[in-house]
C-alpha cells in the first residue's frame, strides 16, 4: 500500500496553517478566547492580513480548525493513557480515562474553553471539526458499555442518559477547578481530587441492581 507524500508547496501550506493556529492559541492565552484578532495573528507572523485570508477566510474558520485540533489532541491523550494502563479493571480504566481528560483540559485551558464551554458567541463547529468530539463521546460510551458487560454497571449507564450524566458531573468538577483554582495542578486541585468520588457516585447510581426490589 503506497502512501502519498505531500509536495513541498502542500507541506509549506500545512506548516503555515500550523503556525497560524499556534499563534492564535498564544494570543488567546493572553487576550482571551473570544478576543482573537486576525490582524493580531497576521502581525505576529509578519504577514499581511490579505495573505492570512488565503489560509483562513474568517476568525470563525480559525476557531473551527482549533476545535478540531483540540478534539484530536484530547482524544489521543485519553487513548494513550488508557492504552498504557497496567490494569484490566473497568473501574480503574474508567478513572484513568477521566483523569486524562481532566489533566489535558487543565494543561490546555484555551482549547478547553473553546471545546467545552463555548466562550465564543455565535461559534458552532462544522461537522468535520466536530467529528473527533463525537468520537470522544463514542469512546466514553464504549468504556461505559465495558462496565455493563463486566457486570459492574446497569445497562442504563451506557445509554444516552448515562453519557449525558457522566459528562455533566465530570465537566462540572473540571469547571469548578478551573474557575476557582486555575493555577493549581491536578494533584493539588480541591475539585479534581473529587473525581474518584464522582466516579464512585456514578457507579452507585447505575449499580447493576438498579430498579430491582
């Protein structure tokens, strides 16, 4: 099976796109996610604004590319953490994946704000940009289903309701942490330390005996 190697022009374009996105992240770290300016990005790169439009026709296009990139990075970080685990216990694997989510989000606050808290008025990711985020949810559902198959969770845990509840409580912990102690590490965080407790509560709520008398 042959692999197509991008020509020099294509590689240079990809590199420039990467540089633009890197600069956008740097500026948003200082100015705020919603305050991104195309002219500021162009100035930082030594580029005229019309040249920047050849790569991104609008600010929303940059947000869209960052949403996709962030989702891909987040998914990879979570998958790597689970793959490196030395346990087969579904509960421990679930905690490892959830911990990887929280760590990555705290280390990448600009991506987190764009992906999880929708801090840019009017921005909606395109279907292409949202595809990795859908895979994140599918990955979560697979982990929850593994808990069901292992007899540790009620089948409802892997339902749409279960996924919604899990993302709500874990994102709530992360939101509290980043709002109240944005400079704390994961280990030091007053709220991130509660993730094992939150996971235990979730497993209790969806215990295999749920609904039985």
